[in-house]
C-alpha cells in the first residue's frame, strides 16, 4: 500500500463538482429576465393589435368623411341641389348658435351664483369660527384666572408656613401643610384646564374653511329653469319671422346629409335671408335679461320634479299656458309646436350642464 501511494495515483472523487453560488444567482436572473421579456413581448403584441384596430377605425371614419365630402361636392356642383345644401348647413349653424348662447348664459349664471354661494359659505364659516374662538378664549381666560388665584393662594400659604419657625408652631405648620397640599392639587388642576383651553384655541386657529360643497339644490334648479327660459326667449324671438325656422333647424341638426325639401332656388334664397335675420334677432342683448326673468318666473310656478333631489323638471309640466305666444302653432308646411321642439333638444343639454 505504501508503494502504491508512492506511485502517485490520483484519488478520483465520485461526488459531483459543486456549482459556485454566483452561478446559481446568474441562472435565476436569466430565467427571471426571460419571463419579463416574454411578458413585455405579449404586452407589445396586444398594444400593436389595439393600434391596428384604431388605424382601421380611423381609416373607416376617414373614408366616410371623404364620401360625405364627395357627395357634398356633387351637390354643390348642381344648382338644384346646391341651394338646399346651403340652407341645410345654415339651419344647422342657426341651431348651434342658439345652443352656444344658452350654454354661455348658463355658464355665466352658474359662475355668478357659485361666487355668491362661495362667499356666503366662507362668511358662515368665519362667523362660526369667530363664535367658537370667542367661547374658547372665554374659557381660557376663566381658567387662567383660576390658575392665578390658586398660585396666589399657594404662595400666601407657603409664606405663612415659612413664618412659623418656633417649636410651638408645630401643629400650625401641620395644618398649613395640609392646606398647601390641597392648594397644590387645585393649582395643578387649574394648570391642566389652562393647557386644555389653550390647545382648543390653537386648534380652532389652525382650522381651515371646509371645502365648498357646490351649488345648492335650489340654485341648480333655478339655473336650469333660467336656461329653459333663455331657450324659450330665443324661440319667441324667432316667431317674429312668421316662418318655422325652429322646426327646420331641429330637423337639420338631426340629420347628417342635406335634403332637398327646401323648395326652389328662389325659396332657398328667401329662406337664407330669414336665417340671417334670425341670427341678428337671437344675438340682440337688449331686454334679454328681463324677458328671461319673466319666462323663468312662469316656469318656476309650474315646474314639477320627480324626486326631492332632482334638478331637472319634468318635460310634461313645461307646456306653455293658454294664450302664450309659444303655444301658437307655426305657419307653413313644416308647422310644429315650438315648446315641443324646445323640450326635445335642449333637455339633454341642461342635464349635462348642471346635474
């Protein structure tokens, strides 16, 4: 055996070689990166499919718009269809102008009302805070007075005890010590009351105004009724033209392409003149506020709501009263009751503006 060892035979180990710890971490990191890359690749594929769908939708929309432009170009190229197309888009613009006027009126009214209610909310908060602070400062002053009184009494008792130095004053000193102990307890209570009152005053000083909750229910109802009254006034002004422009504009805004039911080119020219006059009529500001106020008061007296928290009145209760100008049917082939026209289109607008 000793000779064999001297031959220098190598000792072979049957155990597998140990993998360094760094290699294990590297393999785990590679698997983790591979999983993350697969997830990122899947997300990119989904995003690619989504963008391709959007491109297809946009291409379809672009194609539809191009077809509409081609159709419009064909209509404008022929006199018999060009004039009705001009009337159609001018009627749509008239309706949009009325909507813009109502929107601007409602936005301005809501802004003014919100400023008033915000100031009132802040004033109420300041008033309540002033009352609370006054009460807390009164409690603080009372506690400070008790603290000063207790400290004065304690100093007096301690001075009296310091003067009793003779041995025959022993029993008097014992009685004074009991009174001093009671005075110290009372002073500690007064100091705690002062600290508590001061903390309350500081807390009130640090309080900020509560967040403005928004327009009140009655204010939102009033603004909705004012918006409907504004639309009624605009319709009322258009009745001076003795033409069914409101109904024609409502029909035009509900279609995508112009029709050919506006008469001959001469009739279309006359109708375009009436539309120009209508723009001037609804754009006049003189007397608008008074007319809206009168119509709003009428609406307020007849408005009914489905629930106690609803802000939009029921359509059925807004029918004009007997003798109202808006209750008279318009004249012409497209005659229609103007209040019904008003209620159909402006209703969604009011609900969007103030919910």
